[in-house]
């Protein structure tokens, strides 16, 4: 009980000291404020970017392989002339893989056509049209808000039905329930069977903005847009383990080479792309940003830490006489040590809180499709770093104060 009372008294002394020297307190915490702001701002930006990109990648699937003409490369050595000569994947190859793949959960054929005019009476807009096969909802996120998904029969007979995005519903059917209603895509009538939940445009915009998208059966898409050069993306869904996905990739590669009649020493004339590769490449950028945040913030915190240490030495010098009186009245060494250590930690925490507050205010700034969010983890990190800086900056001045001889301290002027 006595220990708790003395500890609280030490905390009260520290608070009174900081209040009595407002200007000095403010100047000394600026370094910590700038440092914590730099670190937490970078962490908040990186976390927000990563979350946004993961949301984008959810629309191209998880544990999936894309069989395409062009590879997803992330270096400067992009030999486009070699890839340009490759044949496009075809619907026949999709059927071939569907019939023979043993390690796949789902195989999907799909293609896109952007800025296609859709109309309903006087209402019109430019939409993204995506033709796909039945298992598309197994490889990608299709959140249905109203209506339903495609049936096998609708896909097989290429019926003119569609699942529309939220912006399409709002612009083409204002103040109406679009389910069961007709509108024109590229001059042909389509019936709305479903409406997707509003998602919003992502920072990567992978697969296009789902809010302006019309999903239709692949057969209906091919009749409208594949009269000249039919080509598709083939997407293969694997199982949850990385080992299973590697086996599936080998199986897809073998079947595609067999289908295209390639010799053993010939290079693949197709690409097998994985969304995880894109995520890993982007993670490298995040790592650089994180290190940069620690370096920039670290220098500021270092300066702030020296500032707090300097202020604490001055504070010990100013209160030497009071320390002597306290010790002569029976105050233990740890009481004096806690008194100055609490002051340093409190000073650093105030600076850290100010930096976190600035980051919180930063989250209100509109950055297009990027929504900044200050997470609890980053707040705890900021307060934790501030506390550590307070301890490191105040421990030596606090220890020196606790070791003062009471007789000599009382005589100090």
C-alpha cells in the first residue's frame, strides 16, 4: 500500500513539473511527435495500400492460375516481341482442360469488353461487359445483393441474362427494382437476374470496377464480340495448399503443351500467371516504404530522445534541493527514480499521442480510391515506441537523481 501511494505521488510530482514548464515541455516533445508521426503515417499508408490491393486481388481469385498469352512480369526485361507471337488461349483449350484436369476445383473461361453502351429507354451508360462460364463464382468474389447467380442451363444455351453492378442498377434502373427487367447491351435485350453489392473502385482496378460491370454467359458474350478474333482467359482454381497449387500448375502446363503439340525442348508458348506473384512483388515495395518510415522517424525520435534526456538533466539540476529534502524525510531511492522516470515517459507519451493524432487527422484526407485507416495495432505501436523512448531518455537522469546524497542535495542552490 505504501509502495502504491509513493508511486502515485511520484506520478503527481512528474505531472506538476511538466505543467509548470509548458514551453520547455512543448519544445522537448516536438522531436518525438515528428518521429512517431513519420513512423505511424508510413505504417498506416502501407497497411491501407495492402488492404486495398488484397481487396482488388479478391476479384481475380485466391489459389488460382491464369492461362494467358502474356506473362505478368515485374522487371525491366520484358521481351514483348517474343510474347506477341504466341497464340491466344481459346475456348476449345478451356474445354480440353476442363475434361482432363484432375487437381482443379474449377476451370473458368472468361473475357472482357470495356466501354460498351448499355441502354434502358432514355437511360444509358458505358459499362464493362464480362462473359464467363458457370464456375466464375468459385474463383472470384461475386456478392449478390438481390436476385441470384447463373444456372447451368443459362450458361449452356447462352441465354441473354446478366448480373449487373450497383452503379449499373442505379443509372439504368433509377428508383426501380431491376430484377426481371430488360435492357440493351450492344443493341441486344438482356434480362437482369442479379445485382452485386456495391464494392467501389480499387486502387489496382484489377478485373475492372465491379460496380459498372455486367456479367453475362460466355456464349452470349462470344456471339456479340468474338466474331473476328476469339480469345479468352482460362482460370483454374486449385486447392488451399501451395503444394497442391504447384502440382496443378505442372498439370496445366503439361496439358497445354500436349494440346498445342509442343516438343520437349520448346519454350512454353503460353503464360501461367498467379495473383500471388503480383502480391509478392507489391510486398517488396511495402518493405522498402516500411524501412524508409523507420529511418526517417528514427532520426526524429533520436533527436527527440536526446531532447527529453537533456530536459530531464536540467530538471534534476533545478530540483536537487527538493530531492534532498524528500530523501531526508524518508523517501526511498526508487521513489525519486520513479518520479523522474515517470516524467520522461509522460513527456514522451504526450509527444507520441500528438503524432498519432496528426496521423488520425490525415485519414480524413481524400486520396481517390485509397481509404486510409488508423488501426489499433498502429496506435499501440506508436504508444509502445514512445514509452520505450521515454524510458531510455529518462533512466540515466532518474538514476543519477535517486543516487544523490541528501545532505549535499539540500545544500545545493
